[in-house]
């Protein structure tokens, strides 16, 4: 059963529950779905605002901008994003102790059991997995305030409040109806749009040979995909790169992102993610006032 199917079944089972969770220190709990740059920026902002934050990785959504996220906590036990730490929770049972210690954002794998932990539903649930063309389930029964980030969400239909991510509208708060439909065009960086991404031309085992942050010339070898050698389409800094996948990636998957700007960086909270996180802060204020 897929994560989405499990979430839908979980929603059906818990639809009548109205007991919302605080951690053992009495702080309200926020669960954020996704471990990419936008989800991580939201989790970081909530943590700094005093929330007890659990960030949940959906293994079906590989993280590209790993240096701009907390995702590496699940690989190395800990991670840092602009001065805020994250610690990995190996199980739902370990969550309460880690949340009480407040060493940072707690990162775990997405599972319905983690959503409730031991003491009920989270006060806030934010779906920030950025699945552009998915049809999200109604997550309103899972939290006092359910927020959907990006395309596919509609306030009053599958979330209480939605957040815009369309370029030029990032962080806009939608209190009724859907967010904007994606244009399908990449946000330009240094004049480069879709050409700054490397996509898998075939399905196969992905083995990168350069680390994040590497500066490349166009045509440099960046890895192998099955029998193919993959080269950089443009020169610049490796801003994002999915982990090696010996078990294979699907055809069309994003493998790498290259930023051609001289000031390019591959770590820290990017400006767009910061604006979207600020929108979530505003949305929570709107929800509380309502």
C-alpha cells in the first residue's frame, strides 16, 4: 500500500478524533510532510517560533536540494540548516523524548503512526511535499489546522488554508478555493530555466561522481545512469543532487540542478523557500484569528 493510500485509510479511521497533541513540555506540535528545501524552511521557521516540530520524509519524493534541507538527518543522524539543528527519530516511540529534549526539528519517515505518536493529533499539519500534479487527500481531519503548500490544494476542500508557490506569488495565503495551477516552467536562475536541471533519459541505476557544491564546466561528467554517462548541460554550481540510487530511478526523474550564477550557493534556506515559510506563519495567524 502506498503512503497516500495509508494516509487516506488513516484519515478515514481518525475522522472523529478531536484530541490534539502537545509535547511533554506543553508546546503545540506541528507535523510537516516532506523533507525538501521548502518543507525544511517551514519546519525551521515553526521551530524558531516555539513549536515542537516533526518533519516527515516521503520516500516517494526524492530530495534534490539536500544542502538546503534537513533531509540528511535521516542519513547521518543529525543535520543543520542556517543554525537550526535536526535530529533523526528511528521510531514513533522515540519521538516524545526527542521532542522534549528540543535539540532541534525531529525528522522521521512518513507513517500514519508517527502522525499521532502517543498522545493524539498534531495541532498543525503542513503538507509541503510539492507534488505538483498529485491529487491530495483531505487532510483536515488530521489536525486542528491543516495547511497545503503549492498546487493541488484547495482551502475548504482538502485543507483549511493553502499557500501559493507560483513564482511571484510565493507565500500568498489562500483561505477559500484552490491555489494556482503550475505553469510547467522552471523559475530562471542566472538566465537558465529548465536547462539547469538534469533529467533521467532512461530508467536505471543512478551513481553520481560529483558532490553537492562542485563547480562544473558544461560537458563535465556528473555520473552514470545505467549504461549511460551523464554530462552537465551547463556550467555552474551543483545546487541540488538526488542521492545515489543503485536500485534505480524512473525515466524523467530529476537527478541534478546546476546554478550558473557566480554567487550560486548550495546550502542554507533559499529566498523562495523563506517566503513560502513566512506565508505559513501568516496562515497560522489567520487560522487562529478565525
